[in-house]
C-alpha cells in the first residue's frame, strides 16, 4: 500500500456506548456477587467503575473519533481493576469450596458471575 492509498484509507469511528454498557454489566455483575464471596472488593470495583466512566464519557461522548490518553487510560485502568478483583474473587470462591464454607448454590452462582465478568473484561481489552 502506497502512502497516498494509506492516507485515503479511513475507518469509521467506533461507538463508545457498547464498551461502556459492557463495563456497566460487568460492574453490575460484580455488585450482585454473594456478599460472603466479594466482601469489600465489591465497593472498590463499583466505585472504580463509576469514577472511570465519567472521564470516558466526557472525552468522547458518542464515538471514538479521537484517541485520547485520558479516555484510554481510564478504560484500561478500570478493566485492570475489574479483572484483578475478579481473580481475587475466584481464589476466594475456590477457598470457600475447598473449606466447605458456603452452600453449593452460592459457589455456583459466584463462579458463573466470575466467568461472565472475565468474558466481558477480556472482550473489552481485545
């Protein structure tokens, strides 16, 4: 591809809302994890989600028409917090399962939510 062909090639900017909705669903799933599983991590993840969504919307309200380091930094930072907290929750679930501390339904529900949050988080990263 020559330089003139490359300059004429433009991609259409992506919408911001599908990413924000996906992160909102991930945050919502994390917020409704069983309380004996998530503990204080729930408040950290939900607070980080709300605080990171505000600059992401302000920098590019409708489409990702311009790449800003602020919007990208907040999006990647929140996904990192979400996925790191999710891995901690996974290990807490395994510990509860091995120690027999929770009922099977609680552990199964928590595991399904952890799996869904992982899918959402890594989909947003890629």
